[in-house]
C-alpha cells in the first residue's frame, strides 16, 4: 500500500463535509490533508499515460472512445485523427479479441494521443493490448477471470509501466453489493471500486486510475463525492449511457459540472449516443464554462426576440461552425458575440472581443468595443472570419 493511500485512510474519518461552493473540499479531524485552499484534484497521485500526465493538479484531459471496429485500423485511425483535431486528448478503443489488440499496436503508431485499451472478460486481451503498446488499459478486475489472471495482467502492466483504470459501472454492480445496499447505490459503487483497487494493490501495483459511472446524475455526484475523500488515485469522470445529443449533453453538463466544480475529476468523457466528435466539443465547452480550460473561441449569442430583423439563428449557427475551423495561437482566448438587435446588441457585443450586432438586413461589426464597420447581412460572416483569421495583427 502506498504511503499516500495509507495517509488518506488514516486521515479520513468518514465524515466528509460537503465541498463548499468555491469547489474546495475540507476534511474534518486533526489531519487536514485536504486543506481548505486545495481541491481534490490537486491532491491526486500523478499518473503518466503515454506522453501525458494526469492527476496532482495537472490539466483535466478530455477523453472519448472510438466507435469503429478496432480491427479496422484504417477507419479507427481516421476517426482518432479527426477527434485529435477537435481536441480529444486521450482515446479509448475496445479490445474484444486478440486481432483488436494487434490492431491497437498499428493504430497507436499512426495517432498522436495516448490510446487506452478497453477490456472485458478475457485477460489475454489485456496482456496482448499491453504488449502491443497500449498506453493504459481499462479493466473491471471483477470480470477478468479471477485473482490469478488479474495478477498476470498486473505483471504485464508493471513491466511496461502501463496504468490500469479500474472501471465500475452501475449497470454491472455485483449482486452482493446490490443486496447489501438494497439496490444500486452510490455507496455500492464506491465500495465496489475500492474493492477492485485493493485487488490491484494486493498484486503489488499502484499505477491506477478509477472510474465509477452511473447513468443517474445524482448518484454519480454522490459517488464521486464519497470516493474522492477515500482514494489518492486520479478519477476519470463521466455520466454513462447519458443519451442522445440533447439529453446526453444536459445530463453530462449537470453531472460533470457539479463534480468538476467540487474540485473532483482528472479526466472526463461526455458519453453520447452519437458522433464522438460531439463528445469532445461538449467536454471542451463544459471545461471552459467552469473556467477549467482556456484558449480558443467562445461564441455567445442572444436568444432572439421580436426585435430581431436578421436571420440571427442561422448566422449564429454558421458562426459556431466557422470558428471551429479557425486555428488560433496557443492560449489565445477570444469571445465572439452574435447579437440580434441595435437595442442590446452593441452593448453586449462590446463586452466581447469581437461581435456582431444585427440591424434591419445589416449589422455592425464591433471589435474591442469599437464599431469597425456596418455591413449587409450576407457579408457579416466573412467579415468576422477575416477578423478572426488576422487576430492579433490589428494591435
Ligand atoms: S439582443 Fe436584441 S434581438 Fe437579441 S434578444 Fe436581446 S433585444 Fe432581442
């Protein structure tokens, strides 16, 4: 057992206070390991995944998962490269057989972000994935075929210093814990996760990441609050089976928003029944909305009302699409406002770095509070694109 984990166990008195509104967590008792001015994520153990680092206050990384057959190397590489371009920082691929494990090795050589192998049931797939260069494996130690097989997986991971993510899901919680807690509960999920962590620690390995996932938002929040005070390992956070674009985004934003704002979570995934590109876009927006990520272009737009006299909904959608194609210098942060009318529009647009305020079939282009020019409606998008492409040259 690591000294850090031992320290956690000794310090934790089981009476964790609710994390306060500022996202800080405080433990009761004489040993204030989590001081009031530190978040959970600053106290987690640093874990290396390929060339990236998570935990210990490292930036929160965005994950997604491919939905191509992993054996189809070409299609999987194509999808990962597109996800990288969108901002995905860690990618997980399913490895249901040995062919997929071999394919993973070829895929990894053609992409630029760490590749995680997702394994269920067969420990040989986990070992093969590690031998083929997986940067991390995700397993459920409870369904890998017993203690001896788990030990073999851990030995393979140790040899290459590959982290193991212990994944617990509300849909596959052990019957004994369902009975013990009279149903699927946050307590059951946490106990299951900690049991599995101990299985890996018992095999002599502490290069661990944990995820506990539930499709119920409140249960996810409770489980993360409980777990964060009981383990030093980094947490991968997501709301599982969240749903299609609208419901999945809302559930993920609410769940991840609360959990992240409490200072919990080292990597995230927004799970959507849809294109994984959307998962990455949503994850970026969630991090940005919480002030946990900077850089890039944020679009704000008014909801439109009876005063709107241009096609603002269409324009705002085109602006959203357009800004995705703009490549800014690193850490350049721009807020773009797309506003509908001359009453509130100019004022709101002035709050942004650059903005459009609509008129009747025309609009004002406003940069840093100054009106740049008045343009016909059909020229506004191009003018905005030009400004963004030459951002920084005006100063
Ligand atoms: S900015 Fe103008 S058009 Fe948009 S909602 Fe406000 S008042 Fe209406």
